[in-house]
C-alpha cells in the first residue's frame, strides 16, 4: 500500500512529464560558441538543437527571468 510520500512523488513525476511534453524541443542549428561568454558549447549539448548558451550562462539567463 502506497503512503502519502509515494503518492506525492508519483504526482510530481506526472506533472514534470506533462510540463516537459508541452515545451517542445528547441529547433534549428545550435551555436558552436556561447553567445554570452564565448566558451565552446559541448557537442552533446549542441545536439539538442537550437542551443545558444553554455550550461552556466543558460542557468544565469533563466534565473534572471529572460
């Protein structure tokens, strides 16, 4: 029998999946170098498509609320 913590975890996973499904994947070519700091963006990240910032700069960008 599931307890409330298990149910809460399942609900969180369900909501995250719904949110990610609604976002859609970035489209287009990725930049080779970050538009903010000019560091090289790793190939694995560029393969996502539409990437313009390194992970660190993207985190700062999102924290500022775009």
